[in-house]
């Protein structure tokens, strides 16, 4: 079988998702991405497979896709052994994405940094590999059954998603932000300043976002994110009046003391007004791929 050069990240993830649904049923999470990439690549591209998935210390990088030129030739997928199991799973899926989508363009392989595999903020091929990983590990059809797109999940519910899919809280929350119909955002901060933030589409369209590309954005001093002494209350949820985070009421959930010394905050805003609502006709991108023309080939 030849490669499928036209296939998009989401189409690849969707095809593998359908295959796994058929082979393993609906309750098959977390996805065993190592087994998948090894078996699938060996079957479909026996001359150019992923030979091994290994975990080893990688300085300054979270993962790598490395070509092996001697016999048997193929590829190595490497994930950083100092990362948590959840982050390693996402990294392996990200590198699998590079294998499926980019290996022909990258005969020398590549190394991926932390921001490439955790924030979905990388450019071009990094974004594609992240989109593939998120869709493969957390397919929307399953995610929607876990958390209704209309509800405000608590930290416990988002934590349960992370648990189900075997990924970090950040990865699960980013995926939820992609499909929720609510106005919500996540901000990750250190030492009182925002490192990066992401809004749901309805939140963004109503002006509820935190810009981190310009001057440092200070976390409000009276917010839970600036109060590690209130860690328990922050986890349970705190209501803030207008003027704390934004000029409207918000519900804040914050996790202090995470593995990377980052503070993770989720903000829920009030019910969306009609003009902020995501149109009903918006398709689920990883179920109905945008490249419909491929179907007719
Ligand atoms: Zn990458």
C-alpha cells in the first residue's frame, strides 16, 4: 500500500479511531498508542515502519522521530522519560502524527520541544501533529458522551477526562475547550504571571481571552491563582464578582502545585448570549473531515 499524502491530520485520526472502535469497542480508553503505531506501521508500510517506541531522557525536548538507516530500516519514536505518563502518551501520539503526516518531508526526522507538544501553539507541522494526537487520544464522539458541550465541568470532571484518556489535565482541558459551547478559558501561570492561555471559541468571540504574546500579563492578586494558601478552595471552585478577572462574574477553578510548578486555572463565564453561540451547523471536525473531495477519489 502506498502512503496517503493528501490525508489531513484529522482524517488520519478519524480513520484510526474508526478502526479502533471496530476492533476494541467503545470502552477502549486510554488509547494504547504505542501498540497502534507499531502494529499499524508494520502492517501498512513494512519497509518503512516504526521499529520501536522508547522513553529516555531528552534534554530540552519532549519527543523525537528519528530515522534508522541500517537494516531493518524504519523509525524510532522517542519520548522524554522525565515527563509524566500522561504527557508521554501525548508526545508519542504527536510523534506518531509526524510519522503518518510528515516523514516523507523530514528524512532526517525531528525533535519536538515542550511548547510544541503541550500548548498546541507550534507552527504548521507541530500544530498538525498536535491536532492528530488530540483527536486520536480524545475522539469527540466519546468526549461528548463524557462531558456535555453545554455544561460547565468542575475540576473533578475535567480530571476524570484526563484519567479516562490517560493524558495531562492540560491536554484534556484544551480538548474540551475545542468543543464546548460554553464561554470558558484556561490560563497557565507561574509566579503570578500568565505563561499562556486558551479560550473556547464562544469565549474568544465575546472578547474573553488573555493575551500572552505581548507584555507580561499579571494574574489578579485576589484571584485563586495568586493564592496558593487557598489551594483547597481553589480546587472546589470560587465565584468572583465583576472586576477581578474580567468585567463580569466568573467561576474559577485552580490547581496549585502541579508537576511543572505551573498554576492551572479554568474560568467559566455566564451563559452565552445568542450572538456568541457556536452555530449548530458547525460540524465535528474529526468526524466529518473538511477534505470531502478525498472521498470521491
Ligand atoms: Zn513535533
